């Protein structure tokens, strides 16, 4: 029993769990599969990892005694890095599928495309600083930097909607996050009012 518990609590096991979907995606690309068909799953897994990571703070406020939420909170940075990893794979497949820099630049002015690039550019410093060394070095600035995940989430949502010209699937993923964020703001505002009174 202890061996199973230790395995589940191992960061390496969690990394493998997060990476599992990518194995099929990478294998598909190496096997000559159509890269365009791999764009949606890589982007979707990136969005899912980001959404789960962002949901954890309001979930912790909503369920303060939940061991599952606490367990995930301790691994939230892993989810953020996984979101970047899938976004990087998504971007790589997109660039390779287009085949040339000129083709990439020709599409970059499209709303659904440049919102995706903005989200990816924001992900880069967030992923690079998702470690203890950066947390110690940046101090209070670290949390300010990590808050840029919010504009990245908005850009990701817009990218998803306008690329597929379909709002439904994107909202299915993002509405729970929006609801929890509204609860977090409401709860935080209420707490501040109580402290002030």
C-alpha cells in the first residue's frame, strides 16, 4: 500500500501521467500522420492543463478540506508547464504543416491566429519561471508575472473559437473556469469587506 502511495505521490509519476497523451501525438507525427489532424488535440490538451491549473485556487476556497484539491495544488506548476509543452507541440506542428516562414507570416494577421501566438508568447516566461529557483529569485514579482496567465487564457479562448468558428466546445471547457473565477473574486471581496468592517 505504501509503495502505491509513494508512486502516486512521486512527481515523476505525475509527469508521466501528464505526458501520456503526447506519446500518441508525437508517434503519430513521426509515423507520417497528417499534422493538421494533430493540431486540435495538442491545442486542446494545452487548454485543459491550463484550465485545471487555474481552477485550483477557487476550488481550494470552495472545498478547503479536500485532499484531492490540495494534492493538485501542490502540483499546479506541473500542470502549467504541461500546458506550455502541449502549446509548444501545437505550435511546432502548425509551423511544420504550413511548411515555410512566408506561409506562417501570411496567416499571422488573422484574428484566430494572432490570438494563438499571443497566448503562446505569454506561456513562455510563465513556463520558464515555474520552478523554485525563479520563485526565490523573483520574490513577490513571481506572483505578478504568473497572473499573466489570465490574458493568456482569454487569448486561448478567442483562438479556439475563431479557429474552429464554433463557440460550443470552447465554452464547455472555459465556462466552469469562468464560474469558479467569479466565485473567487466574490469570496475575496467579501472577506476583505469583513476585515475592513
